[in-house]
C-alpha cells in the first residue's frame, strides 16, 4: 500500500531530509519506492513509499512510532494512504455499480451493467464533481 508522510520542520535542514529518508526506509517493503521531497507549503517535507499491504489501523502505530523515533524535532505531522490510479478506477467502478443498483438501473434481472455503462456512470460522477 502507498503511504505519504508530511512532516513540518522549522526550517528543514539536511539532517531533517536524512531523517525523512531513514523514516521511510525503516517502514518500506521496497527501498526503490522511497521518495523524499519538499512540499509546496514552506517548512514541510514529504516522504512517499510503499509498505506491505495490511489494514490501515494496523499500520498507524508503526508509522507513528517511526515518526517519533526519526523526526523527534518535528513541528507537526500528517500521513495518508493515497490510492494508485488503478485502485482509484476500481473504487470508482464499484461505487458506480452500487449507485446504479440503488437508482434501479438494473430493474430487469436479465439486464446487467456492462463495463461501458459503468465507465459512463464514472465519467458522469467525475464531471459533476468538477463543476463549480
């Protein structure tokens, strides 16, 4: 699973950059997946990496412990589990299927939702979210 850790330093030093790399390296299952960069917000550094897939609630204590150990001089921190594009597309298709069932698009039991119909519903949902 993908993990993104944002930590605020005042101001970030080379030692803080190394701490972020160490933090990510201690949690990752793939050392090549580790990326550390500066955030658009001043003072924030971002570490992105992959971890073995497990329930997010089980990963939280591991991430919190690593943050306390490696970034002890932090000001603030956040972390998230962003979807890959494939995971996002799969979640959108599942949501479109559930929504179509609730709205009665499958009134005829012989009629099934096709991939084309699901893609059409997903595109409608996405375009509706972008309108002001």
